[in-house]
């Protein structure tokens, strides 16, 4: 028998579950030979999602980027694909050493800083890893000291996050384990089975005890198909649906007055607002597409669950609702429901959007924003919104007060060429010859197609980090199971080395991973209970030390002590005012169909779109447009026909699947890597806009109008960029 050892790592992908992963390493070859979920972790429960179960296919993929490379002289920026198949990207580049790469980058960034000012340099990163160090530590120090533009990281959760914070003052929610005790579970814009699979066993446990699972989603997800009821609310109308539920609850006197008195602020105003006639079920039905009697029944079932069954009602709200123009207000409205009914008081009752507020890491110490005062700016740098990257790369700097145009883009932990909205603007920007682009990556992504220099990054099997979670309450330490492949350098190592090359002499740039982990944990916050890196190295994880009820559960917002709002209460004001998105059927003219450019169940945004084993799992969704029979018939479209999906921002060509996953007026397709060649290039983000959400200035992927027509599948038209 070969000798092996087992290393405790943490899945660092951008997912609420933050799984504890056991990696088996063959001692002789030092190769990882197996990954499995840690059976002792109360939420991971010994299993991994379909994506990460196949993780070794990603780690050891022959396509891993293993060495620094630079663009060959004379090779234009853009994809080097053929027949729509990727795989020849490497031909655009030539291998160089790390020394040469760092010299080249330091020289170019230095020259650009000197000529245009440091704010002409834009870092672009998101959550390729949500490990604390990998997500934001040495990188931030580096860009702060440089005086680079700051990036407002809004693309995912800012609208919902700010909404939750407005109502509760802190991002906490029901523990996943307590969902097992619920009597009614509303999955609201939450594809639990696809995006958050480790909540599912608790949902199923509750259902075995008689709980009902109701899914509110315009798309019939895997979760909706497995639920007791699917309510296909129209995109962007959740705020009205929640207000209408409040209307019913208040009209029937089903609210919990004692809890409202103790724990909330602004009830009288909310009550008057919710009782307005436009929030009555009949009126709401016309806009939301949910029948009036369904709204009424759902509201009553929700508000009386505890009284009827002795089990609580819980809402799993996910970020689907807030990727919409008025998504912030919608999340505020939904988040007020458990305040009205007092469901937080009961085991398993309340709401979960995020638990990230439970991890008060010492971010200032890690990221050192004060270093901006040591930059040539000697002040905080301007802030650029990542959800408007197309604008930043093509128009910023053209108006007075903008500051300089972006002349250098440093991409890591993200693949903006595929995931950012208004893709054609983004790609036009990336295509610029006068833009110096560095991409630090595990693979030659769609963004790497436009890079001047690419640098190899490790996977979470190859790095050490500490990590919180946004779907549970465990802080975990991830140990490196194997050495970085090839010449991959972690984000910490890269930015420490680059700082040195740029002549930054502060001692903070010499700190190593262990020091950074110590700093991250040393916030002094009671919830960390004084936990040290050494303890986490020994135990792997610790449950955050939040106050607990007598039965050991965390019961956020069960009483007034939990709220962190200015009033110290749950904020019901300003009252949530529903407005239909500009890009929705209510305001449609030229483009009548509401488009859902959704996440794939077996990819992670654009991650995993390059490995054969993962593509196989998504074969059914590849280049498919889901359309209702009604909308297909109206356009003479048959199942399997090639169709063009377009609006004022772009066009893509897909194959029609006539299906009941979407209702009339809604079409859907999944986020995938970009097509490189064919009748139309790009992906679903060719159609999405840079319009921002009402709160948090986030992206509005799910407020997108399009039109669809059948195309004759003959001559390959030239790419339309
Ligand atoms: N398999 C898989 N898992 C993932 C990801 C992935 O790409 N794939 N991505 C990860 C990331 S980055 C995140 S942020 C998390 C969170 O991910 P979620 O917030 O769950 O993300 P979405 O899938 O965007 O949205 C959830 C559901 O909202 C629905 N929806 C869209 N518009 C509306 C609307 O107006 N109203 C309602 N009620 N529903 C609407 C969508 O159809 C979708 O089924 O998931 C993570 N987990
Ligand atoms: N149409 C549409 N667009 C969307 C969404 C949608 O639902 N629909 N979802 C949006 C959401 S919620 C999000 S969060 C964004 C996500 O957008 P991104 O953050 O860009 O997510 P990914 O596509 O997963 O790309 C992450 C990249 O980071 C790399 N990476 C991983 N670990 C490391 C590391 O340690 N170092 C470095 N340097 N790189 C690393 C991976 O190889 C991967 O290519 O996409 C958004 N875009
Ligand atoms: Mo996200």
C-alpha cells in the first residue's frame, strides 16, 4: 500500500458553504490523489459539490498556467481560438522567468504612474479565492502604497449586503443546521440545490418532519423542481410580492406586536405603507405574475407557521433577488418579513442571506488603507466601480473631474472578460493597445486573451489561508496539501515581490502568510474568542463565539441585543417603495423579453468552464436559450433552432430549447466562457448592462431585456466586435 497523508484544506471558491476538504496526498510523489468533504464538519458533512468533487481534474489539468509569459511581439490582443474551441491561447505568449516578469511589470507600472499619475492603474479582482489572504491582503497593501485607483467590489452582493445592513445593522442569519427545525422554508431567489448544496440536507431533514419547501424564482431551478411548490415570480418584482405578503399579514392581524414593539423601529409607517391598495394581492398579482390567492395563501401560511405547527418559518434569501435594478429595496422588503412575524425568536426561524458579519477579521491591519498617504497622491485614491468596467476602460478620463484614463489593468482572482456586464464595452477596452494588462491566473482565461503579461497562480490545494464563510459560522484554516505547481506564486507572494521591485521599503511588504493570518485573527473581537493560528492549525476550525440560546443554537435577532442599526432596532423605515426595473416588461418597448443570464449548476461563474469533466456535466445547457412554448411559437422558433438573442448592447447566437423552465416573457441562458469564433462571439454578458442597483451600486444582470429571432444556420458571419 502506498503511503499517504491527509491534509485539511478549505474550498476557497466563492460559495456560501466554505467546505472543509480533506486532501489525500501520496507521500512518494507528493501528488494529491483524492479530495473529499470532511465528515466531521457539521455543514460540509462529508460530501463535496459536483464541481469540487472533480477538483483534481482542475488542479492537474494539462492547461494549467505554470510559468510567467509575455505576449509575443506583433501578436494582437484577443482570443486565439479556432472553430469556437479554446486551447491555442498559449501560442500568443512566450515563456519568461519570474525575474524578467517582475522587472517588466515594475518598469511599466512605474512609467505609467509617472506619466499619468498612479490612479491610471486599476486593480481588478474579485473572489477567485475567498481566503482572507488571497482575497485581500498584500495585494491591497501594494495598490494602496502605489496610489492606484481603488476598486469598488460591487459585482456580486453589494445591493443585498447593504440592504441587509440597513435593516439589521449586521450580516447575520439563521444557522444552516437549524433549517432542519423549520416548518416552512421559502427559497427566495435561492437555487439551494445548485449553488449552496450543503444547506440541502437540512432542508430535507425539515421536510421529513413535515416542512414545506416553496421556491420563489422566475426560473424552475433544480431546487424548484424538487420543491413542494414553485412560484414563478416575475424578475425584479420581489419587492412588491413581499409588500403584498405584508399587506395580507397586517390585514389579518397576524403580525407579532410584542416582538415589533421590542425589536423594531418604524412599524406604524411600514403598516400604513403596506396597507396601501397598490399592495393588495389583486394589484400585486398583475405585476408579479403570482395569483392573488397564491399571495394570500403564502402570506398566511408564512405568518401562522409557528402557531399551526410548532415549527418556525425560515427564508433562504440568496443574491438572485438583488441582481436587479431595485434589488436593494427588494431585499429590504423581504428581510422585513421575519421582523413582522417575529420568526427570529423560534429555533430555525428567521432569514439567511449571509452570515459574513460573524467574522470580524482585522481588515485594516491586513489591507492597510493608510498606505495611500505614503503614495504619490498622499490621499485616498479615486474609486472605480467594478460593475462598470466597460465604462472605466473606454470612457473614464474623458470628462472633467474623472481623473486620468485607465492605462494599466492588473487582474487577479477574476475573469472580467467573461463575468463583467456589458461585455462588448469591456472587450473594446481590453483590446486597447495603449492599455497595459497583467493577468495573474491558474488558466489562460478569456481575460488572459487580452493580457500583455500572464502570471501563474496556485489553487487552494497549494496555498495556506484563513477563511470565514457567508453560509455558516465556522472560521477555518486551510493548509497547503501540495507544493505550488510549476512556478505558481500565491497572491501574497506575488504582491510582496512586486512591492520590493517597485522599491517600497515598508516592513509590511516583508510579512509572510503566517504573520498575515495572525494579524487577520487579532481583531480583538469577542466572537473570535482569542483564537490563534496555532489553535486553528491544530483543530482546523472553530465555531465563532456568538451568543447562544440555552439549546446551543445561535438565534440572531431573537431579541433587541442583536441589532446594530443606529436605532438599535430592526429598521422598517424608510419604507420599501416598489418600482419596476426600467429593463422589465413593465417598461419594455423594442426588446420585450426578460433575460436571465444565470449561473450554471456545475460551474462557478466562469470557473470550471475549461475542464472537460465539468463541461460534460453542463452539456445540456451549453449554448442553449431556454424559451417558453408561447414565445417560441410567436417567433416561429422550434426546439433546436439556432436563435439570435440581441439588444442594443450586443448579440449572441444560441440554440433554442422550448421548455417550461421559464414562463412566457422570460428567457434564460447560462454564464459560460466566451465563444471565440462563430456567428457571434462572447457570452450572455454581451447582453447585460452597466446600469447599477439602487443600493450599493451593484450589477443588474437580472434586469436585462432582449429580443429573440430564428436565424438561418448558414454562413458564419464575421464577429461583431
Ligand atoms: N453551482 C454554482 N454555485 C455557485 C455559483 C455558481 O456560479 N455556480 N456562484 C456562487 C456565487 S458567486 C454566489 S454570489 C452565490 C449566490 O448565488 P445566488 O444568489 O443563489 O445566485 P443566482 O443563481 O444568481 O440567483 C439565485 C436564483 O435567483 C433567480 N432569480 C433571478 N432573478 C430573480 C428575481 O428577480 N427574483 C427572484 N425571486 N429570483 C430571481 C435565478 O433564476 C436563480 O435561480 O452562489 C455561489 N455558488
Ligand atoms: N451573467 C452573469 N454574470 C455574472 C454573474 C451571473 O450570475 N450572471 N455572477 C456575478 C457574480 S455573483 C460574481 S461573484 C462574479 C464572479 O466573477 P469572478 O470573480 O471573475 O469569478 P470567476 O469566473 O469564478 O473567476 C475567478 C478567477 O479567479 C481565478 N483564481 C482562483 N484562485 C486564485 C488565486 O488564488 N489567485 C489568482 N490570481 N487567481 C485565482 C480562477 O482561476 C478564476 O479564473 O461574476 C458575476 N457575473
Ligand atoms: Mo457572487
